[in-house]
C-alpha cells in the first residue's frame, strides 16, 4: 500500500477516491492536487510509480494542511472558543450541537443515549413506595 502523508491509502481504489482517506483532503481538493502533480484521476493506486507518489506528496505538502497539523489546529481553535467563553465554546463544553441545529428532537449523536427523567419503572416505583412506608413506620 502506498503511504502518503503518513497514511496507507487503499491500493484497489482509484487515486482520486483513495486520497480522500487522508484527513483534510476531500473530493474538491483531490482534483486540484492531481492536476498539480500531473497524475490521472482514473488511475488505480497500485498502478502509480514512485515518481508519481512523490509528486503527489510534494503537492500535498505545498498546498494543504493535513492529518496531524490540521487536527492540532482544529483542536486549538475549539480550545480557544472554550477559553473565551463564546457561545460556540459553551456548546462544545456542554456536548451539544454547535452550529444551530435543533435539540428538542434529534441530536442523539452529540447528546448520547436517551435518559428518561421523572418517569420510574414499576419495580423502581414499588421499591420507592416500600422505602417511604418503612420510613413512615419508623417515625411513628
């Protein structure tokens, strides 16, 4: 498997799809990168020679911030938002959607598993009533 920007990209896929496995490279950027490196988008990754791979690596290094550098920058931006106390930073701290999505319904990915508040199951309700009855007996 060819290694570009520290990531093993799949051999069986076309190079324009395989490059999207690198964090920070999407379908929009791939066309520009392949044009800059003079590599055909329809070529399979396993058919690339060493020179084409090195041209791709140089094109990525020159034009884009990818993988570790990009992840670090994104986390620093979020950290800055949290420290300044901005609305977006507070939403990050609370683990809620940041970009204005509704939370009354949906947002399960961000908020986590549903937790019912106020309603008790039958067993828990019976146990609570027994505890209250025992407490009342001891007071008398």
